[in-house]
């Protein structure tokens, strides 16, 4: 099941107080970026984030779920109705996220 554009729009609205939120559609799902770094995504209308230490500490009771078969487990964000909570989560995670990979130029 692919994610709906309506759910993406809802999550983007919830993140509207943060700067530099972007997304990329990928096989019916959406990858969410925060200031250029991948923070998580929307899979089957579920908002999942990378299980970095800060996210685990911020959401100690979060469930681990698979975004899709064969993927690494991610944390389910269940309090998507709370803008302050999401803003705090993203800000706590940012420094721990890996820098974007630079694409090598082909010659």
C-alpha cells in the first residue's frame, strides 16, 4: 500500500515551524529531509524516523517497525498531532544524523 498525498501534506503541515523541510517521492512512499539530512519517511501512511540514540531517548516507548520488506527497522512516531513534539524530535535528532552523501561525478 502506498502512502497518500493527504497524509504527506498533514505531516508537512505539522512540521511547518521547522525550516528546510523537504521530501522526495520514492516508489509510492516519501523520504523526509531536515536541513538536507534524511530524518525518516512516510511508509504506508506511517511516519517513521531513523533510530538514532537521540530519537530513542526522545521516544523511549516507540515501536520499531519495518518501512518495507528488507529494510532496517525504524521508529514509529505516534504523536504526529503534536507540532511541538515533532519540532523537538527533529531538533534533537539533527546533529546525530549522517551528513548527506556526495554524489560522485561520472566522467
